[in-house]
């Protein structure tokens, strides 16, 4: 069972306080569709797999650029700093996923006691 490869990861540039703020905003506004802790699946995108191109237009997507595809507009609800805090949180979750995937590749299987 090979995992889907992650795209090129963006750099986390936010401090812990900003990441916590981004997590709080994400849980309140994004998690209902994109999953708790940004762990999505199914037809709704798993944001941990955003490409660099999607990160470049993240603010526009949040502001309604993909409303015709079912992504609600949050224009007027979040200021630019809030949107960037959410984006930084998503980037952090991408790094968390990479760390977990890397750890699973190097984990030693536990012998069965049968």
C-alpha cells in the first residue's frame, strides 16, 4: 500500500502562536469539509497535498475563486493575516504528514508472538 506522494513542501514561516491561530480558524471554518487536522479524503481535497501552484493562489481560493466548484467564499470573514495563518497551518500539517510517512518507512516491524 504505497501512499500518494506529497508535492514539493512549502516552508513553514509562521511562529507557534500564528500556527495555533491558523489551527483554530481551520477547525472552525475549514474542518467541516476538509477534515479535522486537515486530514481530508474523498471528493473534498486533502489540503496537506496542495501543490506550490495552489499555495500561490490560496488567498484567492479562500476568497471565492473556486465557488463554482463548491468551495464556499470566505471573503469578508478572514483578513489577509488570518488567511495566511490558515495556509501556514496547512503547510505545517503537510510537514507533519511527511514526517509520519518517513517514520513509517523506517519503522521496524514488531515480531508476532504467535
